[in-house]
């Protein structure tokens, strides 16, 4: 029998929930605290489910029946009204966050949940914060190319051309995310290609002459600063990883018995695990380093002062400026050598030696081949060559450091 308003108003709470039924599955749940809740009992895919419709008297009997009929219509068309309600709620929540800054913060949160590198997240935040004063409060769907151009021109006038290029790319990524989440329809940044002065590409400084590089190795050996910094510089020369991969290295990544360092995918530029063979010289440095840092999980922990009690190991690695700063103290300017430059040195001299295949050298540098099949094949087939190359390179650096005659590079034998 259908409910009436009089019955609903006169329903008193009891010690436990009880239900008053209307027609076609509509129910009023009377709660012990006196609240009266509308629910629709329905079946979908063979399962009994309740659908929350609202609270009486905010939702009247007439309104509850209208919502019941809407839910029944969805059921008739094969749609679960409970799932549709959740979808509608989510769509509404998304649609209300329409400013560029709100969408950008969602975009950053998505990157965090995707476990992107901390450095990537930080850079994205930095570029977006440069844009917020100009377009942060603008509805993302209404942003025009001219507004983005104003951001880029401001950065161009400051002379930060590379930053302007990256800000444009990051703004575009946020707007494309807005398009994917139905809050925008077009990306105005695509029309701005070539709108500002192109940045001059400046390669990181590196010493490419073997004799001069031997001089650097001797100077590093004389370094009288932190022994961990000296070890890091020597490992950069021996293993030529990206500086950030080395700075943040943890002992659990090293298997000294099997002479291998496995850099986890989360810390590599290409987001794939990278294996580094360890020559004898690197093993010796690592064993000495272990004695210096003790129980630290990090190979290169930063150091802080502790209330006059001396140094204590900090939970964070050395800063990104530590290694470049050490090179400056050793007398090398930023135009002469950089921490990243050890990679260029290794690439240049290994290729010039003509002893090893270009694939082995590229794999050692963790560069990514554009061809996925070729990339997988070469990665698997160059490991043995890379092990030999790692020890040859370490021995070669010993000869350079000793200041002896540089051994002439050999022509690479013909490949059969």
C-alpha cells in the first residue's frame, strides 16, 4: 500500500532501523536517531542493491517517487542506477574544477600517482607556477593562444628561453589533460610553435681530449674535501651514469659479488631498469665507501650539523650542486667540465677506440633506441660486451691517470 505524508510525518524512531514501503521498491528507512532516508530496493545483474535517494523532508514523497521512476527507466535501458549516480557525482566534481590551476594540480597529482620521478614532479610544478599569475584563475576551456603567448613573452624578455619552451610544453600537457577529462575542447599551445626566439642549445661541458681527461683524474685523486664526494667523482668517471642516478644510489641496488649495479626504473630517464657492470676499480671504491658511510642506506648521504655535536648522516642524498661544486673547487669552470660531462667523455673516447660496437656503448649510456624490437634485441646481446668494455674502460682510465703514453686506438674488426 502506498505511503502518505501523514504516515511519514508520524513515523517515530525505534531502537533499530525499520522500513516503510511505498510502491515499486521505494522505501523510507526510519533511523534510531529520528532521520528518515529514502531508499530504492532494486535488482541488477542478479544482485539486490539499495539506491540512496535523499532525506525526508528535504526530498518529499512526490520527489522521491520521481527519482524512483528515473531509476526504473535506467534499469529498463540496462543501466545500473547506483553506478550512474556515482558517475554523475564524479562528473560534477570534475566539472566544478575548471580553472587552469585546479586542473594543473590534478595533473600533478596524477603524475605523483603514476610514480613519476620526484625531479620530474618538481620541474612540472616550477613551470606551472610561472604560468599561474597569468592564467591560473582562468577557466581552462576559455584560455586563448594570446594568453599563453603573454606568459611566454614575459619569460622571453627575461632571457629564459629554454624555460619558456618548457613552460609552453607543460601548459599544453595540462590543457590536453583537461581535454581528456571533458573540461576543454582544444589546445591553444599548438598554435604557438615558433612564436618566441628558439633557445640556443648549449651542451654540457665535457673534456674530450684523453690527455686532458687524465689530468682531471689526477686532480680528483688529490681532492681533499669530503671523501664521499671524491668517490662519487671517481665513480662518475668509471661508470658514467647520469649524476642524479649516482647521487641517489642505495646500497640495496648493488650486488658486489656479481659485480652489478641495477638502477631502478623510477630513477632512470627512460623509466626502465638499467644494469651497470662493475669493473674491479669500481668495486674497490664501493668497498671503501661502505666503511665511510656505515649503516646509511645511501651511498652519498648529505651531512648536517647536530647542535654542536659534530656531523650526522642526513636521510637525503648530497645535493645536485655538490659534484659540480667539487669540480669548481678543483679549478674546472662550468665551461670546461660538468658532472654530466663524464658521460660525453666516455661516449666520445669509447667510440673513438673502435673496440666496441655502437650498440654496446649506447646501451651502457642508457640511451633508448627508437626501434622497440631492435632495442630489446641489442639490450640482451650487448651485456657480455659491456662487461668487457667496463673493465677495459677502467683500465684505460688508470693509464690516463698515470700520465703514461696514450695507447693508440685500434680499428674495429669487421663484423661478420
